[in-house]
């Protein structure tokens, strides 16, 4: 008995889909940016029809009107969803991501390797050299201010910084 009812529902739904799918798709396609989106929404309309088994209560001419109303509501839901959760095509993201050559994965890996080498070279410096680099470039202090903080002569700090930078350039190469 249940199989016969299921079979009748299936046949009725298949007939409904065969009869109205093109009309509903055409209606939905008018309001959707892509064919794929229109196909997806058309399927949602017919899934709603399958879930709400009130088709048998509707007259033949009312079925298309009901399906169009469901399609209209699905289109509105889609617009609301796209406003709340905008989507960007994956191709567009990839193009944007790699438009800046410095953000390419190869460049990021190379830069990370350079940072690791530089970090290792910095660890090989004396405490005074590390402090000098930090105060000059990290804190942006002038040599006169650094000389006061470290109780060193300004000329000596300039020479030390020059030697330190030369060492880092050669150690990094």
C-alpha cells in the first residue's frame, strides 16, 4: 500500500517537473546572474514542491502559479543571502592574491628563509650590537640619544653600527 502511494507521488512529481521545469527555469534565469545559479534555484523550487505535497489540492492552472510564487520567494531569499554573505569567485581571489608578486607562495617562502638567516646572524652579534640595532631601528632613536643611554661616544656608536651592518650583509649573502 505504502509503495503504491510513494509511486503515485513520484509519478505526480515527475509529471509536475516535466511540465513546468522549463518555465520555472526561464523565470528564475531572468533574475539570476549565472545559469548555474538559476539551475540550483530551480531545483530548490522543485524540492520545495516535493516537500509540500499540496499539489494534488491545486487545480492545473494553480500549480504553475504556486511554483512561480515559490521561485519568487527563493529568488528573494537568494538576494538576501548574497547581501548578508557576499561571495567572490575563486578565480578572482587567486588573481587578486597573486597580483602582488611579493605575496606569491614562492616569494613568501624565500622571504621566510631570509628572515631565518638574518635572525641567526643577529643572534651571533654581541649584546651591545643588538642593543644598538634595536635602539636605532626598532625605537628610531638618533645617535646622540643612543650615546646618552649606553654611555658611549656617538662616533664610536656610528662606527660600531657601520661594522655591524657590514657584518650582517656579508653573513646574510
